[in-house]
C-alpha cells in the first residue's frame, strides 16, 4: 500500500498530463489534485477543468498568475538584462519557479503528500521544478512519472489513453512541435528542428510576422521607466502583465523577437530550440538604453560581469537560491535611479533606440561631452597625466623585454 494518499499535479489537460493523472491513481492508489496555471499562454483553460472533471478529479485549481508572473519574476529578471548564452531570454526558465511555488502552496492547503509534474528525464524543467520545490519545502515529495514509467513514446501514451478511456486529441491540426507558451515567450522544439541544418517552417511561428512581411513603415514608441521597471507605453500606464502583453502585440506586428539557437542544457546535452519573445526583446533593448544614461560606468560594468552568472542560475533552476537572491538585492539597488523615457523605432525585426532622457537622474552632461567649446568644464590637459600613469606598467614591461 502506497504511503502517498494525495498528489498535486501540474496539469495542462494535454496527452502527457492526462495520462499522468490516471497513472498516478493506478500506480500510487492516490487521489489527484490538479493545478493549472494561467501564465498568459493565450489558451482557454476551462477545457482543462472540464477534462479533469471528466477524469473524476474532485479538487481542481486554475489560477490566474499573469500579474504575479510579470511583476515578481519577469520584471526582476529584466532589471539584470539577463540572457543565457548570449541569446536566450529565459522565457520557459523563469516560469518554472512560479509553478513550483503554487504546487507547494496547494499541497500545503490540501494536505497533499506529494507534487507531480510532466517534465521528462532529459530536460531542464525537471531540475527547475524540483529545485524550486525543495527550496520552498525541503520535506516535499516529488513524483516524476517520466523517470519511473515505461511510456516513453507518443504511441505508448496513446495506447495507455485508449486502454483507460482517457480522451485525447489526435495529431490532426496539432503542431508537430513541442511548445511552451507564457506571457513572455513561446518555445518550439522537436520536429524538423532536431536537424540543426534544416530551416524552421514559417508556419511554425504564432505571435510574429516574418520581418520581410512586416510593415514597410516604422512604429515609434516611448517607454517610461521607474526604478528599472517599465511602467508606461506612450504615456499610458499599465500593469506589468498588461505592458508586456502590449509590447508582445507591437513587437509581433513588426517581426520582432524570433531566434533559432542551439543551447547547452543543464543536464548535459545540446538542444535546438526556436523562441518567440517580441515584448521581451523590446524590453531588453529599452532597459539597456535607459541604463546607459542613468547608471555609473563601473556599476554598469559590474552588472554586465554578473549577468551571465545570474542568467545561468535562472536557466539551471536556482531562482530560490541564496546566491540568486543576493544578486537580486545588488541588482535592485542599482536600479534606484534608473528612471526616464526611451524612444524606440520598431522596424522589420529591428528594435532601434532613437532617444533616451531622464530629467532628474541622467549622468550624461552635454557641457562636458560636447565637441564644441566647453567653456572650461573639462581641462583637456588633465588627460596627459592620466595617460602617462596608465601607460607606466606598459612602459616598464616594454623596457624589460627590450633588454
């Protein structure tokens, strides 16, 4: 007899998690509580409720987490200008700790003995889900069916579904790609993408037009920043989730945010993925632009040095680690004076900074930087001693080597 009486399952209503629901009941003889997160993926979630009810689930949780996701996870990450391996804006990575947080909370609320997820034993998500869960509740039990069962193909999953009367959609018009969507991005893996030489199909993309099909007229926008966070577009204040959704629409219409990369997974293998992140691409460019006039040089350079470490922590699942939280405090401190407005031109896949201003916090001083008469604001003769002092070690080394 299993000691697991109740499990909270991260449930999408798709083939994998529907099979997992029944498999948990059969294998552990337990009650299953389902949790479905609305992270802005753009899908109707009530069918997931209907499907869970049809499968006999008594406790069903469907939570709208869009604002929490944008405010407490996406925006703090963008204060750091985080990019993994130079290109990936971490859209899937940053969603996993929030899902884990709610799984653990619901487990506590419902008296569940364990949580469960549908991540495979090959991917990063199993690590992200579980590291986050253990950081929040070290006593939590995690059941990962993909590491236990032998249903390791779509054919076996479908056969199990047929055997147990689990309603599932056949391939039909379903995308051949493995996709993950939320308010920040859509990811695509599998299918033709497993051949790194094959160009992805244009029909794959969901949120954006191709750059060559975008309007032949630029779109200008102004983004206002307060303490490192975007708060308004073209003078209209919005909540974090509203603002990100609005930028997704503007970016997608102008062919912005597509990338095709091969990344290094934490578990050791390389994986090709395509990502669509229109709003995030705009936010990154705008944030760096406002920082360029409001951050001190050494503070900005220190942030750039720390960013790859911060990005790797998120990618590898360490959002709730002490080192990420420590770095976040430093990053947030750096943003106190990152206030102002950035003007951008969106044109055929490009995000072009055309202006930036900060009435009270700009460190740009035109009277010093000017190529015209600076009226004594800067003494150019001072540069001679500065250069000689910085050249001293180079000169000493050169003399030694000539001897």
